[in-house]
C-alpha cells in the first residue's frame, strides 16, 4: 500500500510502499478515501525535520535532556549511535481521515464491512491507503456527509474541545486569534453556538473567509487591524471586551497572548488551543484576573491508552464529551448544516503527489486552508492482502470477507471489501540450517517479530555484520517499523503478520522482540513450528506461562530457546570473573541498579498487562548473579520502600552465597545505572556500569576499562546463539537456568506480596 512518510534526519518526504497493517482486536481496518493535511501541526513537523541537528535540539529541548541523561549512563558513542538511528527513520504523517471499513476486529462489531467512517489519531489515521483504527478513535459518518468533509472530523474535534474549554454561553462574544484551519473551525463552532465572533490573523484571505462564515470583523495583528477589531468588539459588547479569547495561532512570538489580554474583558477566559509562546504579561493578566485554560487535543481520552487502545469508555454521566463523542458531534453539526466545511477545502490531490503538495505548502506556492489527499478507488487498484493480527497470541479463527453495505455519502463512490488471506497451517522444520551444497552449513536465516528501539539499536546492528546470517523476514505491528527495518538492515521480506515469520519454512530461528505479555505465546508457537527461538526478557510473566513453555518443549522435543540475558556475555564481566578466580567458599554480591523513573506514558507501567517493572527487567540481574556464582537461587526475600519506588531482593544460593539486588527508580538519571560488587575468599571485585572492572586481591589491584565504550554483551550473546543454531550445539544458556531465573524473578513480586521469603 502507499503511505506518506518523512525521514526526520534528512527531512526527505516520500510516498512509500508499505505492508498493510493487521486488523487487530478492538478496532477496524479502514481503506482511506480522503485524508486531511493539518497545515499547522504537520507543517511544523515537516519544517522541524529539515532543521540541522542543532536546530532540532533547539526545537525539542525536552529530547535534549533525555540525550544528556543517556550520555551520562551509556556514554557518548552508544548515545550517538542510538540517536542517529532513531532520527534516520521514516515517521508517519497524518491524523484525520475518512474511509471505508474493510475488516472488523473482535470487539469492534458495532462496525460492519462497508461502513463509511471518520478516524482520528497520529498513530492510526495516517496518510496511508489502509489504516487500523481502534474503536474509540472511529465514528460512523452520518447520512449525506461527503467523504471530503468527513475527513475534517479530527481537526473539528480539536476545535470543538477548545470551544468546550471556553464554556461559551448564548449572547457572549468571542475573539479567535489565528484563523488557520483550527481557527476557522473554532469560528464556525462558536457561531453555531450562538456567539458573536471577531478574529485576528496575518493573512487577509483568512480574515475574509472567517467573515464570510459570519464573523463580525477580522483584521491583522498590526495596529490598524487590531484597532479596527477592538473598536467593533467594544461597540458590540458595550465596552466590555471579549468574554473568551481563543489562541489558535502558532509561532514563537508573544504577540498573540499579549493581544489576548488586551481584547479580553475583565475576568474573561483565554483558551490556548495552538502551540504558541505563552509569556504571560503578569500585570495585565493579574489586573483583569484572566482565567487561562488549555485545550488538550481532541478531548478527554486523548493520551489514555486504556481509552484509546483498550476501548474503555468514560461514563457520559461523568465525562459527557470524550474525544470520540466530539468526533461524532462535529460530524452531526456538519450533517445538519450548522457547520459548513466546504469553503475550507482548498484543494484535493492524489496521494502520489504528497511530496509536491508539502513542498508547495511550505514554500507558499500552494495557498489555502484545507488540503486533502485522495486515494484510488478500490476497484481501480490491485487487491491488497489483509494480514492476520501480528499481535495475536492464541489460536486463529478463519477470517471471512463480507459483502459491503452502501453508505449514503454524497461522494457516490462504491466501497468494496478487501480480500482476506486465509491462515495456513505452519509447517514443521528442523531447528538447524541445512548444508549449502558444498558441505558447509548454509547461512542462518533469521526472522524477527518486532523491530522496536531495542531490536534496532542493540540486536540488528550486530547481526547485520555477521556474514553467516541472512535477515530473512521481519513482522511488525506498525507498517513503517517494518519498512525502516528493511531499509536499515536489509531484510528480504517484511510484513505486519507474525505468521509470515512463523510459517516460513526457510526461517531457522525466530527473534521475539515484542512487548512482555506476548513473549511466552510467541515462544510456544515458534517451538511448535520447529524453530530455534531468541526471546528478549522476560521469558514469561506467570508460572502458568512457564509451565506452558515447558509443556511445549516436552511435547515437541524442541528445547532450542534462548532468553536475551546479555550481561553474562559482557567482555568486562567475563574478564573480571576470570581475574577474580575460583572462590573457596560462599560469596556476598551486591548489585545496585539505578533504574530511574519512566515517562508516565511508558507501556512498562501497565502492570495489569505487562507485569511489574522488576518482572520485566529483573531477570537480567538475577541471571548475571547466577552466572557469577554458577548456580540458581534457592530462596528469595524482598522488601520495598513505603512509596514503592525502590526495592531490595536478597537471593540465597545453594552454596551459601548471598546476593542483594537494589532496584531503585528514584535516583538521579546521571548516576551510573549498574554497579556490581563482589566479596569472597579474601578478594573483592567491582564492575562499574560495564565500562570499568576492578579486582582487589593480595597481589594488588587490577583495573580493566572498555576503550570502545559500554558493552553489555549483546554482540557476544548473539554470536553464541547464531553459532548454536548453525551447528546444532547446545544453547548458550541452558533451559533449566532460564527457567530458574524466570521463576526467581517472579518470586521477588511474590515475596513483596507475601511479606516473607519464597523458597524455590
């Protein structure tokens, strides 16, 4: 399918051929008819991408802080590689569209194939031929609304949420500063609500467009324009001023906010909708006691994964207007003729001309308010196969195509369902590569399920350099993630369907680099397919999942599993262990992990789905301790601080050794993340964040440093795994050890719950 994307490092805008997204549960697959360009938000992103690295840093100071924190923890070389890799990727554009439902996921049965819908979301309603959209970001288009007009719904919801934040009342007067796309819609919504409206904008054509819609007066931000608007405003309000002022302007000038307080009445309301500078003139705002409010995107529910992804609605009795209800309300106003978006359509262009359109908007050769991309009629294009859901973790039902229904939209375009490919049985294949015909082992063919930040920064850069490896297939939930992985690392094939990897008989080993809750299920499916498996930690989140993995191993005889416990392979760790020597008795080990706080939006914090944070990461540290001691824990006891931010786990081993893990999340981000201290047999050792290793003994102190920067062992770990697959030799870490580490990690959470020791 065609999709518009931009390389954030170079600023290049392209129309890519990308894989069709899977139709996952909780949403629908939509074939796009029209998608709207947000001339404010998108052009800001497009312009920002064309800046130099210094310019990007100035535009995003929040990201600069993250980079500096990464330098402090990982060093400049690793941080530079990670940042440049992230920047040198295609990112999607678009967030407002109208299209036809071509497939319905489980739990989204309120929709039917053939429904005309409007969709929202900068991760879902993209400039692409097909998009998967969750139910709470998708609404039916009312009878009689043209597809071109329904594509305005998302931006309309943004304007509507801003108006709701202003709490307009009949008879009031409002001023809109910034008459771009959002501002024009704010004007129309205020007029529909019975208010008198004036406006300010730098572009005369926009002022005239607002006046044609019913605004009393509009002018420029210059002295003549503002004096004229202020005179009309004061005449209309008997000298009071505007009851509400809506800031729908962008830029880094403080003019809009200074103008807002000038035009507002005493104790008026100023609502910020756009991204504008807000250095509030204190005296002016204080003297008028102005109420400043912010409007957050489409409405309540935005940025809440439980609402947007899981489909958990807010009760109307408590939250009357959510983002979905705003979408529907806006379309209802359009359907009833209360809001006319027709005059805002400045041009409709084929999706293939996207790069030209953005260039014209940026350099000013294309002037207007609302520009739409139009997509080919389904009957004019070759059928696109719709994959099964990549994130599926259970059995698959045979999907069926349904006859489409006709929607009464005025565009008159016929809507046809996309053919759905049947799911084939996965063949069993050997877990080692066959000979290449010369007696030498063939190249190991790898398939990846998931290609997120960790896979693309810590795994694939090493694998792509291995001459004995072929990167055969990659499957990701998001289409552009697969495109980026293929572009950077040369995958031969890409998909949004995990079955494309699991069902490929030529794939020797599967890498599972997905979110934690899906690991065990994918491991089981890969083992049943006869593949070797490399799964990022954790292997499983529950005891029942561990038992399921072991049951599959017993039933199939395939135990070719490797968990990404890379630290035991780190060169400095291995060298420090060698220099420390064989202990003569039990050891005492202390592992300090300065894990740091996570962003509130991180999926790691969804404990209901992904387990606790320690359960997701703690296996790394337990495995490292077990590798040093040469055994597995037999007892675990854990405690945490009263605020739950820090925990300590004491592990007892069968040789009498004791190991303590301090897992802290409220330390300073510039402090090194990991420090390992070992005491025993008259010796000491310290590993400082995998950059320096020191051993103290009777012969003195021995220090080794990593000259190439931090190395946590991924390269050596991957080489060992690939060699095991190539030769059919044992996995680098035995299955018993992997299971013991997984159970010990779970025991930490269980000990916290029981407030006592857990015997393993």
